[in-house]
C-alpha cells in the first residue's frame, strides 16, 4: 500500500502531490511508480523548456534543453527543432504542457512513464507531429494526473502511436478528463480496467486499432463521450469495455479481419458502420441504446452473447443474431423500437431468443424485418408486448416461434417461406388480430409453408371473415402446401366474407373450398394461375375479383358492384347487375371464360381493352361464354359496352377492323342491346366510326352468337352521290361526242 504524501511548492500552483491509499495498477510497475513520485514531488521547478537537441536525442540530457536542465512536472516543453529527432524519452517524465512541431516526434521508450499534468495552466498537449508509446514487452505507461476532474487536452492534428504490444497503457491517478482531438492509434490499453485508475474520455478525434495486438478502452465507473471516430482498421481489434455516449459519434470496422468488440460496453447513440469485411460484434454482454446501424453494415451478436437493446434502434443494415447452439439472447429493455430499412436476422437455430422482463415492449417498425428461426418470447417472467408494423419472416428449416407472453398485434406482415413454419403461441386474447371468427389487420403471406396460430382454436375452419371493413387485412396463400392452421394443425380458413379493405389471394396451385353457403366479397379476391376457389354462391358488393385460375360458383356469381377481371375460368352463371366485367389482367387484353351463362343487367358494364386485332394477350379482350348470353335489360338496354385503349399502346384501328368482344356458344337470350362508350377508345382517322353488331352467324369458334365491335368508313352524303353521278354522265357524254365528231 502507498501512503498519502502532501507537498507544497512555489509558483502559480499550490498543489497536493497525493497518491491515494491504493495499489499500483497492473500496468504500472511499483519502481516506476515511486520514481515518478520522486520526480513530481521533489524536482525543482523549471517552467519553460525548449528542445535544442545539441548533444543527442535523449530527453534526460540537460544539455539538450534551453535553458539547460531536464524538464519536470511543472515544465512547459516545446519541441520544434528537428535536430536529433525523434526525441527519446528514456526516463520517467512528467510535463505540464507539451508542444510538438509538425516535423518532430517523441518516443516513450519501453518500460518508461510519461505523466501528463492537468489543472490550472496545465494539461495542454499540442501535437502536430508524432508521439510514440513504444512498449516492446514491458509496461510503458502514460499517466494522467493533476487536480480531481482536471482536463488534459490532446490537440494539434498529429498522431499518438502505440506500438504493437499490450504493455502500452494510458491511465489516471486522479479521475482526470482526457480530451482527444487528434489521432490515437495502435495497440494496448486506454484505461486499465480498474475503477481506482479510471478517467473520463472525450474523443472528437480518432482512436484507431490498426495492429495485430488489440487496443482496449476500459474505464469502469466512468463514461466515454465520442463525437469523433472509434475504429478498427487494417485487421486490428478494438475492445470497447466502457459506457460510451456516442451521440453524433461513429464506431467503425474497416477491412477484412478488423473487429470492434462491444462485450462489456454500453453504447448510447451514434452510428455503427462496417465496410469491406470489417465486423462490429458483441462477444459477451453488451447494451446498445438508440444507435444507428448504417446501410450495408452489420452488428453481429455472437453465439452465447447477451445483448440488451434500448430506445429506438435505427437499423438500415443487419443485426445478425448468430446462435450456433448456445442461448444467444436479445433482451428488450423498456419501450424498444426497431426501425429503418434493415433486418434482424436470426440464424437457423432454436437457441436464438428475444425476450423482455415483464413490463417491456418491442415495436418492429414499418420497413424493418425480423427473420430466421428461434424464439421471439420465452414465456414466464420474461414476457413483453410485441407490435409488428414491419415484417416478421420465417425462412429457415427450424421453426420461428412468436410467444411474447403479452399481447401481440400485427399491422405489418407475417410471412412464411417455402418449407418453413411460423408458430404463434399463446392463449385466447394474446393475438389481438383474431376475435370471434374474424381475422383483422395485417398481412399473412404464406409461400409453400405453414402459419400456425394457436389462439384460433382446435376444430378447424375458425376464420370465417377477413377484415372489419376498415383495417387493411391481407391473406396470400402461394403454392399447394401453403396453409394457415390452428393449434392442432387443421386448416383454419372457411371464409364467408371478405370485407372492404381486405384481400384474399390464392396462387400457384393453392386451392380453397368453403362450406359456407354464400361467399360475400366487398374487398379483393384473386384466384391465380393453377389455383381454384370452390364455393356455392359468390356475391360481390364492391371491390374486385380477379380470376386467372378457376372460380367454381356452384350456383351463381352475382356482381352488384366492383370489377371482375382476368384470363381464367368462372364456372357457373355470372350475373353482372352493376359491376364491370373485363377480360383483362386488368387493363391488358386477355380471354376470360364463363363456363356457364352470362347475364348483364341495365347497371352492368362489359369492358374491352384494345391493342391489336387478335383476341387475347396483345390484341383485344374477349369474354368467352360457353352457354347463353342475355344482354337485354331495362329500356331495351343491358348496360354498357365500354371500349378502352391499352395504356401506352400505339395501336391505330382502321376501317374494316372488327373485334369479337363476346362469344356466346349457346347464342343470345332475347334481343341484345348495349350502350356503346368509346370515349376512351383509340382515336379513328378519316371520319371512321365505331359500331356494335350482334351476330348470330359467322362468329369465331362456331359460336351461335357474338358481339362484334367494328370500325366503319364514312358513308358519302346523298348530294355528293348525285353530284358524282352527274359528273360521270357528263364525262361519258363528252367522250361520245368527241368520238362522233372524230375530233
């Protein structure tokens, strides 16, 4: 133990030279430590010392200084003479102020001590050159001293370089502030991990670990404020073992093999950036609070690590939760939001865990993605509230479990990729999107995988209604094996209603059958290629129906409003009372088949898109009815035939072009009559006009009836015909007279 020593001396300062009752730190040998005391406390004052280098490069040669004498703890040292540079500090040295010129350098020799004194009139290190801390194996120490909480400022635009040995150490005797405004680089220790010898760090410059031996920043009980850059480059390792206020600061790893370790640290604010193979990782226990992960950058949470997240994490890159078998935990603390355009990626291992401590909440914000395998929630006292506004994606062979233990609300997307399982666990009321028989809010996109939701029940067919008419609700089932199931694995969809702002899409071979008598749609229903929707009665009061696969309406499909489009097949009677039926996808011509009869009432519209003269894709829309068509309605008009140009098409119809926009294999029932609307049709040249004809012979494909849209040349006026005939007669008369006269 070292006893306290108090010494009073002359000059502007009357200071206490006190070493508190504490053990010498591991990075400071006792002999060097005591030698420093002797130098500090018993050297005669010498307030201004300028290097002349007239004898050698050795600091402790008095003849190298003007005035003659070796600087002591109250010296203001100036080294601007390049003679005998670098200056070798080959003894224990203490200085008040140091000025080092741009062409000058000073090297602290292996095993030596340099004390930087902070306080009134002291603590200014103006370094425009290079200061080298040159351990070659022995402890080589830079000690910050002075009054409690005094400041040592390092400025000047130069560099402090620490050699490639762990024996380089910067530490404090009196809880000093170190204000770094330039570059500190290399290996060793900034802070030696002991609360007794810690200091506050302000960094507005750069601290760079750029050698094979790590550089560590460790000041327990203190905080480090970084508004500059803390980085690892050139394959170096930077260990951050401290509390860092990083607002407006940058923590960066650049280059292959360059690593910033966060284990043991708390990072508050600022930006984390990795480039060209660099890595920022938590290799132990760390906290990140309100940080930003820049675009293209990755924060890696290593196997077995525990990372606490707080505040708003703006992730525009990747958070890689990388369990390879051990519990790798992301602990939600307080109200946490994951925002930005990036992803939290959980490796393909069930030991990835995200959880809270009972009163916490996690919001996965719009545009942010959580994906992979593992557990979002582990139950018990580790419950938290989960609000998904972005995307939660199961895309690995291991299951992604969502079990926060408190309410889980989805207004974003739950997505399951091919071969994956997302299992939403919890009892009644825990999944707030399901109530009664209604699924409301959010998107549920299942691509040849399974979304299992325990809260639905165990009997199958629990979801009868999509949406409540206000909240956007989407179900997408893509692929024959895509399914939404209940806790026993039974199909949960038995729909009778798709409300406004809700949508159902079946595609790529996914088939759905409902046992409900009526399937009512006011939202959006899409039956894609290779898929089939089986039902008894289809009733549409608004929204849209798009059929590129097959809709089987066992009794009828009644369209009271909205649109019906596509190039697939509708089986059954299609009664268009007040909607728009168009053989398009949509806006692009196709052939829509009605395997049954088509009836259009006075409020219905048949819409045809044109961009060519051949029925189907690239040509014009055609409704192909396998039985009869009834186009007779009130006032002898059965709604409208609306002719539209395909957006962006350069098609120019000419006289004689005809378009068979409806074929009725069984012919017409009654006398067809459609009001023709060509306001949006292609413009016609030379006074040509549109007409609609109802043919019963000569129809394509042997149909007994067809609706023909035709372009007609203008018919000459009667007076023009008489004038033309008179002119011909006169010409004939004159010709005959000339022949008779022989002239």
